[in-house]
């Protein structure tokens, strides 16, 4: 989060990625994370270990080789970050 606050005060450079993005969508942030777990409304769990996380102007994208999970901000109901086994909501 500190990186996002810092970036608000400087000119951002759009990142180049190897997957398609929507017209008018821009990617400014990329992070390496340990794991991503998605639980949908039906209770199905999808896990990606060691993905790259991209934050765009429209969505959050989790990517590892050919596995890509794209979540539009409008579709998010809740989320939490777990850092060193401490959950942050």
C-alpha cells in the first residue's frame, strides 16, 4: 500500500504485459505474491501459487504462465491480505 501512495505523487509509466487488456485500460502496478486464493459465490476455491499481481485501472489480474484470473473492481464483494499469517481486511 505504501508503494501505491508513493506512486500517486509521481508520473506513472504504463507497464507492458503479455496478455490482452481492454480499450482504455492501463496497468501501472505489478507485484510478486506468495499465493492467491479465490472463493466464488458457490464456495469453489481456486488457488495460484507464486503469481504476479497486476493492478489496472479496471481490475486486478493474477497471472502465472497461462493461468490468469481477472477480477473487475465492480465484481469485488470482499477481500483480505494475509501478511506473515496475519490477515488484514
